């Protein structure tokens, strides 16, 4: 084919492709990668099933989610999902490495959402908190300085073996003001951890924090709110807790028709009624500011994003964690080897 004709043909093909993308009909099957567990079970009951009935689009869920899975799909050239569940730092990493398409907010047309729940490349799916907890027979701490005071508040501390879930609290314990927490002062954070490290039990699975308290192996713990707040035998506080977010990201290279279905799905997900339904099954809340009146009144204090809890917490800085990942990991490994 002559070059000019070939160029015209390619240009026409490209134009048709773009037109096809813009006007693609939603696929009849939407595939999603999620973290699994109780939260996914609740979403399937409260969002997926009504979505299937309303639009006639089947939702297929697979696990695990996360950055590694997303990167693997991209490398294989077979991006067969249109939404993926990502933590905050994973979202920043996936965006920085070009693995995500922007969220088409004009097509999503969401119900009202918290401003920090809408990013160009991320749709906040749920909020969770990392908080302090203690046994009922232990002296109750009011803040992180008291939590890490092993002299006046004696006992073992069960702490997450993940720097992203402990260093900010350690910095607060050394007197850093919550409003000036980021950029994180690593020297002050590790100063606290070095002071208490002989009284620490490190945990790696979320269920260990409440179990260590219940077994009286630890008297104080840092843990994820969903694992702690529904247990009457454990005391907890959201004060100076860390409010974090899980996100829906749209993988680059997904089938355009399935991506159209994804925008419809995110619209339904933003419905506060559906988020309230999810909260009936697990103590995590979605991105709607209209949610509080819809939540069960006897469980309001358990929800991370309930106004009274949200107002006393800080929001983690995912971009800072991503930008400083190598430095944090080096300092963390040095600290762990020093024990």
C-alpha cells in the first residue's frame, strides 16, 4: 500500500478507534480485583447484586488486589479487569508508574463525596483507621505520649511490623504536633521506638493485635479499627488515630467497554444508601459525607469516618510515603536489626 494511502488508512483506523472508545457500550461483564474478606463480602451484597439487577451487568470479583497484581497484569499485556483495589501508597505508585487511567468523573457522576475522596486517578472506596487500644485492666492512655510511656503506663505494646502504620504515632509520642506531622521526622519517630523496643511485640497480621490483648500477652496495642472496635473486652480510642483510605483505580489497557461498565459501577458505589448497607456488615465507611444519619445509631462510635471520630484523627500522606519509601525502608531495616 502506498505510504500516503497507508497513512490515511491508519488515521481513519485511529479515528474510528477513538470514536469507538468514546461511544463504547458498557460490557455485560465487569471484572474487579479486590482484597477479599468481610469487606468484599459486604460489597457484593450491598453494591454488586443491586448493580447487576439494575444494569444487567455481571460483576466478577477476583483476589488478591494491590500494586504487584496490577503490575503483573500490565507486564503480561492481559489487563482483564477494569477496577482494582489499592492502598493509598499503592495508588500513588501505580499512578507514578503509568499503570492507571484517569477516573472519568463526568461519566461517573457521583453522589456527593468528601473532597479528599476524589482524585484524578483514584475513587475512595472505604475509610479505615489505625488506632490505639488497651486491655480494660490497663491504665487508659489519652494520647500517644502516654501510650508510649512504659514507665507510667507499664505493659507490653503490640505494634504493627509495618513502618507506615507505626512511625507517625512514634513521632507524635516525641512531641511532634499533629498539624506538622508531614514531612515525617524519622529521627524523632525512631527515637521513640528505640526507647520502648524492649517492651514491644511486633505483629504482622491484623487479627494478632486484638488476640494479643485478649490473651494478656500485651496490655496495649496499635491496630486496625475494624479488628478492634466491635470487641467489648477491648478499650480503644480514635483520638490522634490515622485515617486512611482504600481506593478504586482504573487499570490502563482495560477493555473500553468494561471500563464504561466500571464508571456505572462507581456511580452506584457512591450512593450513601449502599455504603450504609456495607457498614451494617463491617465497621468501615465509604466516601459519602451524607452517611452519618444512615448508620446504625448504636454503632456510630465504631466508624472511622463518623464525624466525631474523623475530627480527632489525621489523614496519612500517601505521596510522602511513596516519595520516601526507600529511605523509610532502609531506616526500618536498620532499626529492626538493632533489636
